C-alpha cells in the first residue's frame, strides 16, 4: 500500500547527482523528493544565497555626463567575487560596527579615481579601475583576467575574452573626472537583484517514455519516419540497422503531446506513453560569476536546511513567534 496515498507521513532522503559542472554552469539531478522541495531549492538559489555587492557610494568628484545616482546604480550591478559571503555578517547584524556596515566583518571598501587628459581620446572607466581593500573581493571580470594571466583559466575558453577589458561604468572626455569611495556589503536577491548569484535556474520533471514495441512493429518504415518527425524536438530516431524507433534524448521532450496526437491520427492510440517522474527533476544552473555553480548549489542546500531546521525547532517548541525572522519573511 502506498503510504503517501494513505496519508501516512514518511521521511524522504533526497539525492543529488551532478551531471555536468563548470565554473558558471551546472546540470544536476534531484531525486527521491517532490516538486515542493525542488521549487524551494530553485527559489533559494535565485533569491536567498548571499553574495557581496556595492551598496553605498560616496561621490567625491563627478564631472562626467552621468549623474551620481546613475553611476551608483551601475556600480551596484557589477558582480563581485563572493566565495566568502557565507562567512560574512549582514551589516544589520554586525555588532563590531553597530550595524553601520563599515567594518571588515561585514563590508569591503572600494576606491576609484579616473581623469581624462587626452584631448583626442575618450577614456573608458570600467570595473578594472575599482581598487578593493580585500583582494578576495573584486569585480568578477578582474578575477577572470587574473586567472587567465597566471594560466589557471581554460586557455581555450574564449567566451569571456571580450569581458576582460572590464564592465563599462562611464566614458570621460578631456578634463572630466570621477573619484569615489564605495562600500560593498553582504545581501540576498530578495532585498535587491544586484545580490543574485544566479543568472538562470530552471528544473524540469524527468520524462518517463515507454514505446509500445508490438504496436510500433505494425507501422511501415515510412509511417515510423513520419511519426518520429512529428516531434518538434529530436527525442526519437530510427536505428538504421534494425529500423526500430529508439529514444535518443528523453530530456529533449517538452511535454507538447505532438507524438501522442500523431499516433492517434494514425489510428494507433497507445503507441507511446509519456509521463513525468514526480520524484525526479533535472536542474540547469547558470551563475553571474559571483560564486561558482558548485558553491551556488551547496550554499542553497545549506540555506534551505537552515530554514527547515527553524521550522522543525519552532514546531517542537510549539511557539511560532519570530519564525518569520528565521525564514526571511518580510
């Protein structure tokens, strides 16, 4: 008897298996759980894994064509290396500086000074001009350029070569200058998108595809070809040796039901059965570069575990006062 159908609760032990892993990309499987947990993990990766971003800008001199607020906004959106963000304190919780966010435990200071002196050349002020007081926290493109310079980056990866010139902040002409001091703090994307470590996080149910082999054998090669081609994505193909229809990429299926409709139109209902595995999900994750894809997954699991532990402890105590603060509910 299915205990879940009978309303009997039981403990699950979700499993994660990494399929593909790069610095800014990951594809992994989440198994033995349900959609609520999969979506909770997705939302935590997008909005609740902390990073570091510029949050306060003090303009000393700005004679550029952009106003102070515009420049401050552009600075905030520059992704910063944030591998140590989990160990930092939120400025509002820091007792070393009384919450003003100006100490080494909860902030990192940046300086920028640029002045155009060439009358015939426009000076581009970029993220490369930012100088950090903490070498572990710097603009992502600076870190990538440094890794390439010392040979630790993939020499065949040209996808980010154009970014190494820096993220453009403002352009200056002769006589114009920009001098400022900026404070970067720990935060989460639930407060502002500039703290989001994720560019994209998606998941899909893993499809369970079953071909009725006996019914398929009643089709001619021309009918099989027509049926295979009815799928908008290349999920099926015909084996050139056995002329049997095979599944070549089940995860390319988009739940469009086109092959099912084609089988019914051919007078062959039941030719194919497709259902979603309700306890198996395939995640695709792309990061902004602030942290690696692996760190994003691990940190998201850590944050989600902390939230679940808070709920469990409150339930055991029978007192849900202050639970919103543990869960980050506004």
